C-alpha cells in the first residue's frame, strides 16, 4: 500500500467519522427535545396530582361537615326507614323483574298525579 493509498484511506475514515459525529449530534438534539417535552408533561402531571389531592381534601372536609351537620339534627336517627325502603325495594324488584307497566299501557292521566 502506497502513501497515497494510505492518505486516501485516512481521508475516507475521517469523512465517515465526521458523518457519524454529525449524526450523533443530531440525535443528541432530538433527545434533548424529548427530555424537554417529557419535563413539561411531568410538570403537568405533578400539577394535576397536586390539584387532585387538594380537591380530595376539600371533598373529605365537605363530607365531614355534612355528616357533622346531620349528626346535630335531633331525632334523625330515630326515623324508621325500613318501611319506606321495603316499599321502594319491592317496586324496584317488580321493575327489574319485568312486572312493571308496559309503555303502551301508560296514559297521560298516569303521568299527572
């Protein structure tokens, strides 16, 4: 192999190395853009999680206040719902069993109590 052949081979390798370096630089730019997008998404998700936690806390506080308010009503616990619930359950069972009124059997008089 002559000196000229060696110089040409070296030149080809330098060109290949330069192309590879350019390709790697482009890939680095792409990866940096992806990291940027993922960072934005991560921030959005963190804000959503913080907001969800805050909303959850407000809901829990509201439910606790509502239960406290209901607990302060005298005589509320003495009301017997079993009779009313039994009737409602019977109507629901009849409906789900298909024993209700067919649509063609309903009149306008039925809709006005």
